[in-house]
């Protein structure tokens, strides 16, 4: 069982934002990698503190955590910054929360701001973006997708050496004379682009950065309830960057929804148009209709009017935030025949004046606007 976020930061559930920030800073300094070199337990505690602060410092995420606990962010549910329960890496932590440490570890030096303990930038490879198409059934249940991705990786046998332009610092210093005196400025090394390393040995098939393109099968866990356009991040499955001090980019997965043959989506609710003939509307009938979990049988009562909406609660799509399932709304449409035989026409002509065929809506028969209002309520 995951440890309580408030307990990790050593604060109460009624803690103010300032107290949460103070609690995180205390834990972050206690378990900081610079203070605990090579200590894996301290590193894990450092990551836990960052994850806890990422949730408790955000009002929306904090409210969801207070109501649902860790379940609010399971299965990729929109939270935990996409880091997913301990999956945070050091560069993500320092780039997001580096300002929390203040001057405790040399400000922007040390690990802060995505830099290594030697002060040079840790170069990250470029992100890749793919689109994954999902059916409504897959969206309803969540799915594990395996996709083939062509990504750059460091070629076997590629070696790197310290950049001679910046002596491995990733920055070059320039001194200029001004009316105020001599001023020293630092800029990213143009030779190594801040990595502090350059290619030493280039294997066959590798580019000038020591990288080669390989096809890789990546497994993507897609949570139930995702919507069109949602972007999921798979850490470390983008392009690699050159050098020993580099880290791989990320794979950004954009969700596309495949149009269903009979169901239309509206948030977590689904809509189904059911067409019945006049005789079925008069006499009543049972029909099997589509849902995302298979077919279900519904009963159409005798005398059902066209435009009636039947609500099947919980038969819609799940909420990605674990707030339950939406509903399936069945719109009943009575189909009026457009051509009649002589006998049929004579029958309806006789019924024109029949009292049973006279429109006689009761107070329980809602107008079109009332039905629309009910549908969206």
C-alpha cells in the first residue's frame, strides 16, 4: 500500500499551502542526492516527497486525493503529473521544483535546474509523438496497446570524450570590456550544445552524434475513459541524445476515437437512436440494443411516443477521474410509413376520427425542450 502523502511530508490534512511547501522543502533537503550520495533509499524518499508535493500543492489534485486517496491517480488517471507513483526522475523533479531548495545546494548549481553535480546540463533527447486509435469498447475498459516506434538510440560501440571547447563544463565563459569594467558571461558551448561531451568513436551506421534509428515495440497502458485528443506520456521512449550524461526523450501518445456504428458519445454519456414502427409503438415490444459491454434487452411500453428518452444508468463510459460511469440514453423514434396499401390507407382513414387516435398529452408527457433539458441534466 502506498504511503500517505501527508505522512510523507510530515504535515496534517489541514495544512496550509505554505506548510505543505515547508514540509516538502524539509524532506527534500533531508534526502537530497547531494547530501546522500549513492544512497538508493534516500533517493526513493526524495522522489516520494516530490510526488507528494506535486499532488498536495495543486488544489484540484489535492481535492481529488482527499476524496479518493491514491485511487484518484491510478491507471494513468490525469494526475501525479504523468509520473505515475514513484516514476519521477531527477531531472523532472529539479526542473519543476528546483526553486523550492533556494540556496541550500548552490541555487541553480548542484542538481537544480536539470544539471548534474558537475554543473553541466543533462541533455535530453527529443520527444516523439504518435496517434493511437481506440474503439469505444477499448475506451470503456482500458487497454494495453503495443505499438512499433522508430526511435534514435545510441549505437553500440559509440564512445564519447570530454569536449575540448568547454573542458566538459557545457558552458563557455566570455570576458568583455564595458564602460563599467570587465564583465564575464556564460553561454552554452556551441561545440557540444551544453552536453560537455563530443563523439569520440563513430560506429558504422551511426550518425555524427553516435545515434542510429531502430524500431522498437512499446507497450502503452491506456486507462479507461480517455477522450479524443488526450495526450499520454511514456517516459524514456523518445529519441536518445548523444553522450554519457544524456537521457532519452519521451513518447507522447495522442488518443483518437474511432466512430462507433450506432453509439454517439457525449462526455461519459452515450446516445443510441432506436427506430420502431407504428405498430410496435402502439402494442409495445422488447428490443436488443448495443452498449459498450454488449447487447442489452429493453422493453418499449405500449403507447410509447416518438421522442421518448430511456435512460440506462451506468451503461455509458467510465470517468477517467474514477467518478463512476455515465449513462446510455436511448432515443425512441417512431417511424411513420410513407407508402400504404389500399387496405392500410382505408384503415387509417377510419381511425382519423377515432378517439384513441386523438392527440391527448398528459402532464407527464414532456415537451421537446423539457426532454433536452433532462438529457443534459
